[in-house]
C-alpha cells in the first residue's frame, strides 16, 4: 500500500453500506407487479464523509449557502450509479445517493453525494 493511501485511510472514521434496488424473482401474487428489494453490494466499508460550504452572492440578492458532501472510500470500491449509500460517522447515520461521477485516484475514490430521497 502506498504512503498516500495509508495516510488517507488513517482518516477514515466512518463505515458505509451500498445498496442497489433489484427486481426479485417472481411477482406480487395479488397485484402481479414486480417486487423490488434492496441488496447490499458493499457492506461496512471504511470511509469518510467530507463537507464543504459554498456561498453564492449576486448584487441585490441575498447570499445563498449550499453544502456539498463527498465520500472518500477505497479506490477499488465500485459504487453503482443510482445506489443508496448509508454512512455512519461520529455516531450519526445518513442516507445518500451518488450525485455525480466519482473521481478515482490510486489512493482513494471521491464520490459526490446528495441526500437520498428515493430510487430513480
């Protein structure tokens, strides 16, 4: 393991589980609809959430503050688009969805997140 990866992983103070929504075999016997289930594709992987705030200002308009959240995880962790990511860090659990393309480095993967609302 290279020194940079070891240093970054030393900062990991959370764990995450990645879920995907898949159709189960068979259908609902009453309605005939397809039944979907959540399956964990990654479980209890060490990670770290990073937060940053961006302030946007325009003349004559109140300043708007937005928060961005990034997940730092091992570079080999494949997080499928559209998945639900549950992260527990510092005793707090949050549910997120991947909100953009992951940046992959030799030492880690950075995944931009948004609050999970529902599956697409």
